[in-house]
């Protein structure tokens, strides 16, 4: 049994969802930048709350019915586990065993691998955002947030203007190869601007599109989950814009990829 459908009224036409996409970009930009400029303690609390809400949405999608007591419980415990990770160090991440096991056991069998994978992606992204800020500086973190927003917006306009073959029609019928490439170009252009103004080395021109592609794959992954359970949005938490997962799927994947590159020593420094 699947969760109830969450209908949403949208305008028709090529640019029918323009206001929604612009609004989504603003939500991501304001929320991401806002979290970054706060004191570290406040950022940690904000990230813990964000993870709790994201895990609530994800669990709500994959649990039949859904069983709301379990869904809310997983969200709350996930927030506490995130706080333990950020305040107590990496050993605190062991606390995620409880909400992941709880949510996995309650979820639909065929969605369990996707549930675990997407949950770990979001947790790594939240931890990585703070780690990148503390290790590389505020400029580095703001660059990642900006390139995700820019690649999404430019990809939207290029895709709707140029059209052409679909990128992955079985999962995301509106995405085109032209829009996907437009997102990569946007990330590369941001890198070029940073190099011109002496804020980064040429590595950002290469790494930027890679992080943009990771974000596009995060969006595809969430679209696959939503298609499997037959819903349009992850929730109706943000009126007119769907849920938090709908807004932060690409950001989560890009941040997770950036964190892995940073841990491997391959993330360019942005000052």
C-alpha cells in the first residue's frame, strides 16, 4: 500500500513552473547561506533540525500507510543523532544506527536500499557542510551552494529554451540533455569568474561541473523514489513548493560529493 498522493496544482506551458523554480532557488540560497553565516553552534543546531525534517519526509515516503508514529520517531531520533555527530565528533554518527534500522524495518522492502542510500547521502551532506566551512572556509561552502543554485537555474532556462532529447525520461520526463549540459556550463562559468577575480585556482572550472552533475543525480534519485510511491512532492511542508527534500535533493548530493572530494584532497580551495 502506497502513501496517499499529494496533488499540486501547477500552471501549464513551457514556463508554467518558472515562479516555482525561482522560488526554490531563493529558498536554497537563503537557507544555505543563512546556515553558513551563523555561529558554528547555531549552524550545528540548524543542520540537526534540517536533517530531522528531511528524514521525516524520506521515511514518510517509503513507509506504507504511513505509520506516522514511526515516521515522526525516525525524524526526531535522526535530528538527535545529527546533533550528536556535530557536537560530539564522528563517533556520534553511530547514533544513526537506530533511526536507520527503525526506518528501514518499517519501509517497503523494494525501497529499503534507496532509503538507506538517500538517508546516508543527506547525513553526509549535513556533516560535510559544516566540515567544509571549518576546514576550507566560508568562501568554499558558499561556492558550492552558489554553483548548485546557478546550475539548476541555468539548466532550467537552457532546457526549456533549447529542448531536445530527454536525459532520463523514465524517471524525470522534463529533464533534457541540453538542460543538463546547461547546468554544467553554469557551474564552469562560476569557476571562470572566481579564477578571473583571483578567488580560486583553475581547478574550480573542472570540479564545479562534477559537483553540478552530482546534484543532478541527487534530483534524479529523489524523483525515482517519488515515482515508485506515486507522489508529486516529498511533502507539502513549503506551501507552493513541495517539501524540503524537493528543494535540497541536489544540494545534498553536491555537498556529499564535495565532502568526499575534500576528504580525498581533491577539492579546490576557494577564498
